[in-house]
């Protein structure tokens, strides 16, 4: 009996579908979303270590967080990450900081984003006061769970706005505040970064990018400033010039978006929700508040120690403004640490130096 030939079109389509599925699995691998454990030299889980996702039920929702430590008896560090929308754990995943050697680290994923995303979220309710309330609730939870009267708190970029406002109002919960890439006067910072980047492109003879900056005069109106702040122009320029997320991250797409899709600490649905939350966060009132925050006038002093971790090449939150604010703020103890080879994420760019500084801070406290 003569066999029928399979049409070449069907064969070609089958090959195409197979290749497409393989590419999807490579770029977007399936996962149960478990946080990697800590193992000793014998392949056993380290005694007293922890690596988990957990949720805290609050008045009107659940707050997702990732808690990690090689020893749960270490001091607790609550991390208020940047964004909001991009979980700080992703930076830890891509650029291991070593924080878990010294602390019980809690990465809070803000209400409406990441593990805390919900399709029922009402954007108008995501205010500064709501985020501060969430941070306090998590701080109390961590203190009680790990048996520590006070904890440490670290803010990064947007998270410094939330963290510093929290410790200003509720100093009794914290030993000290670590300000990584402190937002001080973001409008002035954006002006400084805009001028710097435009000048860099002028020096390079890049007329195309110069023209783009000229077409976006951010000093003319708040509307133009807001448009520029969330634009691809700002993001592209900062990463091309090495003054963005890290010195060596060329773009957010290659540096954060694609790695986030491959991060097996999150399930498929959680990875999708991450970017749903990121897109939604632009509408949150708290984000608008943070872009207009002026620490010089709003937080002239703190009742607890503050330690600045500043990247020399940071133009996302301008280095010079961070130092100016450090000189002005009143606090029981204050220190300013310069990371000479970093931009916006010092503990992830220079983890060895950060570890030594954290050791010194813990000795003081």
C-alpha cells in the first residue's frame, strides 16, 4: 500500500511550533516558585537557615515577602526596594549581595506589585500612608517572629522615600536606617541628570539623542517633567551612559525584564503579575508623591542612626544631592559611604565592600 506524503507545509508548521515552544520554555521556564535553600558542603540544608515566601494578612489584603537567612538568629533587615513594581529580590537573584550571611533579610513586595499584586487593587488607594502602614505591619511581624525588639531597615531608591518617612514617624521599631541611593529632592535630581546626560551626548556628537532631550524640556511644566520621568528616553540614556541601575547594565529589557522571566523563584503566574503590577504602579498616588518628595524640607532630622550607601556614578538619585542631604540631616549617628565603582545599586555592585560596612554598623549598634 502506498503511503501518503505529509505536505511540506504541515511539516514546516510543526517544526515552527516545536521551535517556538522550546524558545518559550527557555525564556520562560516552568517553576513551582520555590526560593532556593542554603546548603552546607555535604549538600544538607544549613541548620537554622531560612528561605521562603510568606504572606502577612493585613486589614484589606495580603502582603507578599521573601525571607532569607543562613542563620535566623542574626539581626533582621527589612528591605524596601526600588520601583515600585520590580521586586528587590530580582536584584539579589541577579547580583548576589551576601546580605544573608549577616542578616535575616526580608524583601517586602509592595501592595499592588509582585507577590502582593491583586487584580482587585484600587489604584487610588495606593497612597504613601498605605505603604507606610504596610511597612510598620511587616516590621512588627518580623520583630515578633524572630524575637527581636527592633530591626534594621534598608531603603533603595523609591524605597528610601517609604523607609525614611516610616522611620521618621515610627523610630521605636528600628535600630538604624540604611539609605541606599537616597531620594532627596527628585525634581532637582532629574534636572541635574538631564543636564549631565544631554552634555554627555553633545560631547559624543550624538545629535539624535541631543535632539530627543531638546524635545523634552522638563523644566517647562510639571506635565513635561512627569512625562519625561517615565519615558524610555530617560531610561535608555541612563543605562547607555552607565549611570542607571548598575554601571554595567546596558538596558532594563536585557538587564531586568528577560532575567525576571527566567527567575524560578516565581511561578509563571507570579512572573506575569510582576509586570502587571509594574505597569499599574505608574498610576499609584504614592509614586507621584515620591517623585515630588523633598527630604531637605520634609525630613530634616531622624531619631535613629542613618547610614548612606551612595554610588559615585548614580544619576537616578544624584550622588551630589545625597551628600548634600547627608551634611544637612540631624541624627544621633550619621555616616556617608561612597561606592567608587557603583551607580544606583551599591550593595549589589560592590557586595564585598558593603559586607564590611554592614559589619561595622552592627558593631556600633
